[in-house]
């Protein structure tokens, strides 16, 4: 199958977090630091602050509280090693997930997990931008920047996800139109924002479909609601980021600084200066995989 994506991963990987010199002595707002580390979204952390769950140096935190080097932070009386979130450069990987892997850190059934395929991080962790189920392959974005991940996943952003889908049998125009207009699923009305026939002769047909929601197994469930059998499903685009054609399964590509600036711009996050030691582009298929 030919990938509709362009050779490069952008129609457009990271800006580092940096405190302005004028604010260096004051530190950063706590919700900003914790969101960056993937503890939660800024809105969630602000709610925790309003509920009195955060303490800084023993005092209850307010929404305007800033945190700086040497400060002691707890959430629900548990110590948070927040300082590791304040200096690390943002990194974003494009991982080509194969079928059979699950997007979780540990699997009780012993199935392979995507995070074992990624390079190790010294002072943070990888956060998956959305999920792909075990039978879906293709593009999975991962980052160490919790704020960026939350922005890309939040329902209000309406980020497009594009999939290549192989279905069984001829699909009447009436079904295509119904899927574009919307059908009622068990969790509410859903639809494809776009459906394009790609290729196929005989029993199997390929389509490209686009959705703006991240509901569980949404693409499969939409087809299945019309009694259409999906035999293969592959995500080829997430927002402006496309799966590079030459990126093999189990491999990843790391966005360079220019690509990261574009992703920050798309996400509505102000691009920031690169920190010294920020990761540069890692070429696809260059062996930068950790088994």
C-alpha cells in the first residue's frame, strides 16, 4: 500500500523550557512545571490547587504560587521530585507502532509494550499522545512534555487523525454518505469527517478516513456499525504530523528543532529557545531503537 503522507514527517523536534531572566529569581508557576512533566493538565493541577492538595515548603499552594530551585513540593502529602521537569528539553518521537503491541507501560498479559522500543530518558518519562489499540498500527506520537501532550489530546483542539483502512467487500455510496453524516454509537453520535476511496480490486478495498475525536476504537466501530469488516487499520497522520514513508515498524523518528517549533505553533504553545544539549534529528531506520 502506498502511504498518502509525504516523505517528511511534517506539512510543516524540541523547544526547551526556559525561564526568562527577569523571572529567574521568582521561578515558574507550579501548574506550568507539573503539566510539563506530565503530572496532569494545567486545568487539572489548578483544580488540585483550589482543593488544597498541594503544599510548597509546608504551606498550602495558591494559583499564583511560583516554584524555584530548592523548594519542597508535595501533592496529597506525597513528595514530588519536580526539579527534573524544569530544565529538560522537549522531545517528540514519531513511532511506527506495529500490530501486536499495546500502548501501556506494563501489560499483565505479558504482551509487548511500545515503551520498551523507545530510548531511555534520564529524568522524565515518555507520554503517548493518544492511543492505538493492539490491532491498529501506524503513527504514535510520544513526548516528554506533558503540556504539549495534553494540548494535542484535549477534545477542544479537534486535532485530525487520518487512517488507512482495508475493508472487505464493496461499500455502497449510501453507507459512505451515512458514515459522513453521522451514526449513533453506544457512546453517542459519531462520524467520519472525510472518506476517500484509495485502491483495491476484488474483495479488499482501501479507504482513507479522517476523524477529530479520540474515542476508543472509533474508526473500527463506525465501520462495524454498517456491518463492514475491517481487516487492517493504520494511522498515517496526527494533526500536521504524518508517518514517514520509509519509517519501518518498531522504529522511530525524532523531530528536529524546526519541526518542533511548527508543532508548538500548531498546538498554540509559544515556541521557546532551544536549550544547550537539546536533541537533534534522529534519522529514520538508523537503528535508534532500544529493545
